[in-house]
């Protein structure tokens, strides 16, 4: 019975997209279809997670009853189920926000006939990527979500969005080309694209061939995850899109790349060690991303740079190559999906209420809207790593895992000083994140409206406007806060708090998922219970 639910997480959004397209002239019907499809996915993901965690066994579905390695397999283990559930919750929350914005703005930003089918197709691509049991199906999942993202990114057809969309499309196509080339080379070397079978056959290849294939996949996934130095495209692409689109892009799309890197390192190339490279990339991503955030006056670009920066924590956890590091990484991925999405949704409310997203044009919002101040302040503290929030707990888990790895006998990367240096960089990055976000809060919320004209402060000396994008910082203020937009944002902020309140049980769940990942033979036996022939 549980196995029958797995394909539905992809089929329901796809069928919903088809129905929504047919109902293009019936806005309310489209909204109902979209919400129902994603709501059912959340229920299915919850059922799968509870069932799989209690049984300790994953679920495998052979599509069309073609058994692996000849057919396509869908695989759901603890990690997949966690990612399905959190992505479903976020996608549903952002959909509610988008509906509220569309109703209030008469669908100028998110045309219903286009938005809902595209959004559901993107959702299907995300879900498909999390349950793909072979590299080619993973590639298909990426292409489904990317095709829909091209449409969503350019909604409205403004010059800024078209320019950002062109950059995004070019980078995405390059990433897809790397990925497809890597799949072809992997298949040529091993005769299969099945992830479980690759876990066995890759280990039989010469070390230099393994390394080449390994690096090709990491480049492809690194572009999608926006790790340094492959992250140059993100800060110029995401901020121009409508608020709900930016929120779901920032919260989810880069994490699909991180998920693919986790699978690559723990299953496909479990015996090919690139820990030193991942550790260095993780540290550089943290530092370079947050330094970029420091110079931004526009909160959308600031958050985009912090997004890049905090991907570095996840790469660091993967590079530790131990069970504790993986558990902390899984927890941090879930934390960051919810917090980053909540911050971008709140930014949409700020732009709507204050008429701008630049600290040079905002002031007095605390007095004007205390609720908006709270909705930004809580996830900002969370992202900055202030105890006892989940951001602090996730970082603490990563640093403790790093310290244990550096003090052990088998040090990842072979250099304990490197791990300690990255832990120091992570702590510094967290402090700078907190400074950058509280600087914005102080200028936009705490500063009085009468101080705005000609205001001078050391907090503003090093910041710069979004180059060439005046429209992004001079939006028309409406001074209204549509109920659905506030409800959706508040709900996601509450989810971030629940990750703190129930941190113990969730860390235990992440630990069990990491234990599965630490033994690739478990994944292999799940897909091939009778052994690989």
C-alpha cells in the first residue's frame, strides 16, 4: 500500500498542472486544484516518513513493473521522505502566499493562467529529483523544475526579469550539459545509470577514472547548489522575480543540488575521497558569500548572498564524511529551507508595505507594522545563529561534528587545521550574517520615518544599491497586508520555531537518516534485495 503512494508525489502535481491549464479562465478553480494537489502531497509525504521511519526500511517502486537495473526505480528512504515533507510544506505555504498576493494585486505579478501550471510542474520536478533511483531520472527531475523555473522567473516580462532570466537559463543549460555529459561517461564506463548499481561498479574502476567522473558530477551539482566559485549567477537572478517565486527558488532549488551532492558522496562515490576539496569549497562559499552580503543595501540581494554563504555550511558537513556531520547537515538543510523562505516572504511584505527593499528608502516600519517587524526579526535571528534557535543548533551540530573529526585518527582531508579553520570561518560567518540582518532591521524598522531624508550612519557607508535595478527598490507602497500573505509567512515562521522546540526528536530522525547514508550497502540492498546480478 505504501509503495502505491510514491508515484503520486509526482503524478498529482503533474495532473494538477494539466487541470489548471485547462481551467485557465477560472481563477478560483485553479487555486483550488493547486492547493489540493500540494496538500495531498504533504499528507502522502507525512505518511511515507512515519511508515519508513517506524519500519526502518525504505520503499522502492519499479515503474511499469520493469525491475532494476533495466527499468526506472523510485526510491524513498528516510532522507528522501524528509525532503519530500519539508519541500511539500514550503511549496504549499508559498502557494498560499502567492494566491493572497494575486488576489490583492489582481494577478498582475503572478498571472493565474500561467503561474499555477508552471508552479505545479516545478513542484513535480523537485519531488521527482528527491525520489529518483537513477541518474537519468534525476536529470529529468532537474530539467522539469528548470523548465518551469524559466517561466516563473520571467513572469511580468519586465526588462530586469528578462535579463536575469537569460543569465539563469544560460547557467542552467551549462549545468545540464555537464550533468548529461557526466551521465553519458558514467554509463559508458559502467554500463548503468542506476544509483544502487553504480555504488558497486564505480568502485571497480581505476582511481583516476573515478575522480574524473566524480568531479564532473560535482561541477554539475555545484552549479545547481550555487557553491563557490559556481555561485556568481544567483545574486543577480533571484532578486528580480516576484516575491513568492524568489522565496521558493531560494528555499528549495539550491537544496535539490545539495541533496544530489549528498547522494553522490554517500552512495555513488562512497570509496572516492574528495573530502579536502569539499571542505575547502565549503569554507570559501561561507566567507565569499557573506562578504558579498555586507555590501548590499537591497535586502533581496543581501539575502541572496547569505543564501550562497549558508550553502557552505552544508558542503562543510558533507565534506566531514562522518555520520554526525551528515545528521547535522540534514538538520541544517531543513532549517535553511524554512528560514530562507520565510525571510524572502517577509521581504515581499516589506516591499509591499514600505514601497522599497533598500535600507536607503525604508524607515519607521516598526511603528507602522509591529507584526511585520516580528516576522522579519525572528527568522533573522535564527539565520544569524542566535541560541536557542534552530540555526544555532544546526551550526553547533556541524561544529561539534567537525571538532570530533579533527580530533580523530582518520581526519577528513588529512589536515585537522583545515577543519578548525573552517569552523572558525563558520562562526565568523554567523556573526557577520547577524550583523548584516540586524543592520537592515535597525535601518528599516527601528529608525524613525522623520530621519530618512539625509540620514547618515556608519551602517550605510559600505552598502550599495542593486545596480541598474531601480524598480526593485522603488515599488509603490500599498500599506496593506493581505491576510493570506501574512498567514502563509507566519505559518513558515512557526515551522522554523517548531524546528527549535522539537530539535531533539528531529535530530534523532536526522541521525537515523545519516546512519542509513553512512552504509551504502543499505541503499543497494533496498533496490536489489536479492543482490546485484
